[in-house]
């Protein structure tokens, strides 16, 4: 036995004894029903032997039929026995499940409670659902099969002995050999089952943590490492499954030895048994004991022990054993607490930045070409779907402030994604600074524009790291000025200054939006795209943020959340699903019924 298995057994033995000690009444009633099953097994084979020897072969068919009737009654009584067994079984299995659920919940709550280990116990869901049900079903199966095998085997072996002792000489050796081979597989199968469960938990934990950190992975460039780690975990789970399957094959061979060789040995030894005084009826009774009682019970036992037994040991140790940190350093998703590049961005003096240099490469284009230009742009989400944007033409001048309005689902976010180059049009062309954006490398797009979505992205790191993430050469004076322009001072002070730590979960949606807006403000990109990026701000904070962004050198395109955003803009683009209208606030009130409706809705 491995040290892990021995330790698991030592840990589980005391609670198992206490659990069974509190259910002595149920166990006694279960044993009484099992004795009835043992008597049933004895009667079936014995009655068959007597019906042949004392009835049909002795010329007394009536006596033979009488003994067969006894066998029939014994078989039919099995239904009543099974019903009684299952009635008592619930008194053992259901308390076990309830206790395991309480234990799993207590462990998870203790981990999350103040003063506990802390963190999220992602394996708790698996314990409460999958593992508890595995334990319950496995325990129920083991109780049924162990009890059935012990009492059925006792009745069958006693019946063989009562028919003739020589029958045991033939039947027991192959039976014992198959059982011994099976027992040899139990320990390695338990170890393989343990590895399979651990691999499953590790893979699920990795997937959950990676899913929660997708944005951090993309921002920090650690996605490939996480992908490799996931592939390694999948390979580990597959290897554990193959090992488990290999031992299952050995167990199947043991089952074949124990389940078929006794019958074959009995057939081969018929002549020898007849020579030692074994009657024809006794031979038929022996075959009945083997086929009807002993071998089915053994088959069920070996199947249950091989599968349910190893699972039960591992799962109980997972739930009842001491809590361990299942997630090692190599298991964790490698997302750094701080983004490495911006750590050194807070310089005392301003200096040239790589991003600024990249943006400068487009300065000539920006001066000579529209900041944003759409030429007959159409986009449909599907070959037969109605177009979201249909032959849209738009021209935004450098330095212009454009607001985009329209009903929900009309295509406002789609437009910003097209301009940002993250979505390709079905037809037409999108240009920024005179250059097509479709298919352009991400580095060039980053130098041209910044897209701030409604769900603002803030990562774990310092305040300065978050604000200067898109402008890695920003000096402290520039950061202080931006913080003042957006009214972010109280939040920065609360977090401990620019060197204070940002924990995204502790920020409100509006605070996260302000951080993202300051980050976009500091970016050297000449085009800012705000897709309802101020929806969680109050009107005063929204006005202050938009005024600061509009005063920044460059072009601003805002998907408006309030009427005030459209009023502040130089022009407003109204998307109405049929045609797009663009103009000033006053012009659109006169020319666009939809804009008038939206204005009435905003003012109501």
C-alpha cells in the first residue's frame, strides 16, 4: 500500500467507526435481511440437487416437482429480500451524503471567512456536486455488493459442502486465484483514480482562473504560457485516464478468471467427481450455485470494488481529510501582480515615448487626410442577416468631436469596432488617418487609436501603472495633471497615491471608468473612441471627463449615453437603421425625427 493510501485509511478510519457506531440498529436490520439472502442462496442449489437425486432420477416426479417448487419460492422471495435491504440502505447512505455536504460547506466557508486561509475554494463546487454524489453512490454500491457477496457466498459454499466436499476442491482454487489477482489491482487502481481526480481538479481550477484573468493575460502577454500550462494539464489528465484504463483491463482479466474458470474446472472434473461419489443431482446443484449465486455475486463485488471502492477512498479523503493547498505555484495562472513594463514609467522629466514616435509617423497623414473616413461601409452578422450598417459614408475631420446616438442595438458599438479595426466590414472601406485599418497590425492600430469600452479594464498593479499603461514615458507631473483634470484626486489619495495598489474588484464601475479614461487621455494616439465609456459616471463627472478629452489634441468619437454628450459635440451622427444623419444638435432637431424622439426621451 502506498503512503498516500495508508495515510488516507488512517485518517478515514476514526470517522468511519464513529459513523457506523451511531447506526448500529440499521446495520443489525441490514444483517438480518442479508441472512435471509444467504438462506435463499442455499435453498436454490440444494433444492435443484434434491429434485434430481430424490425426485426425477429416483422415479418420483412429484417429489422432484416439490423440490423445484421450493427452489421457485426461494427465487421469488428474493424480491422481498431486496426490498428490505434497500429500505435499510437509505438509513446509511443518506446520512453519509448529508454529513459530507456539511463538511464541504464548512470547509469552504472557513476558507473564505475572516481569519481563514482566504481565497476562493474553486474545488468546493466539485465537492458539493460531483464528489459528494460519487461518495454516496459508491458507498451504497459497496454496502450492497459486499453484503450480498459475503452472505450469498456463505450460503453457496455451505450448499456445496452439504452436497459433497469434493466440489469445493474443484471450485475454490480458480475462484481464489481470480479473487487474488483482482485484489492485486486494487491499490494501483486507487492510486490511478487519485491521480485522475487530482488531474481533473487541477484542469478545472486552471480553466476557472484563466477565464477570470483573460484580460490580464492579454494585457501582460502571458497567454501562451497559460495555454501551454493548460495543454500540460490536459496531457496529465489523459495519461492518468490511460493508466486507469490499463489497470481496468487487468481487473477484467481477473474477473474472467474468477467468473469462468470455476465452471470450466467443474466441467473438466465431472468424471473425477463421479468417481468420488458425487451424484448427478449434486453436480447440477453445484452448477446452480456457481451460475445462479456465487459467480454473479463475485462479478458484482469485483466490479464495485474495482471502480466504486477506489473512488470512494479518494473522494472521502478529499472531503474529510486535512485541507491542503491543491494549487501549487506552477498551477496558478501566471498573471503578474504588476505589469512589468509600466513599473518604471514614472519619470521625473518627460521624454520621448515609443508610442509617441509611432503616432508621429502618422502625423503627416492626419494633417492631410480625414481622421476617420467610412466609404460605403456595410456590415452584416451573417450571410442572410439584415445589415447593421448599410452603405454608410462618414467623414470626421482631424480634431473634431463627434457624438454617435441611436436606439439600443442599432450599431453604435459596431461602428466603433469598425473604426478601431477590431471588426472588418462586409463591404466598403474604413480609413483612419488616410490609411485602411482592416488587417493592419495591432501595433500600428494602437498608435492610431484608443478604444475605451463600456466595461472598463483595470488590472492589478499600482495606480501609476494603470494610468500610464498606454503612455509608458509619462512623467509624474503629467500623471498628476491628468488626475486633476478628471477629478480623480480623491480616489488616488484613497488608494495610497500613484504608488498605491489597485485591486479591480474593490473599485466601483464608475471609478474603473475614470481610470480607463485617464489612461486614454494620456495615450499619444490621435483618435479616441469611447463606446459608452462614461455610462457609470454621474452627469457632472461625465461632463468633466468629456471636456478634458475634447481639449486634448486629437479627434474624439463618443457613443453618447446622455443628451448632454451630443450637445457638447461638434457634430452628432444619428444611426436609425434606414439612413444615417449627421449634423449639429440644432440641425438634427430640425432634420431628424429619431433625434427629436431621443431628445424627448433624454429630457423626460
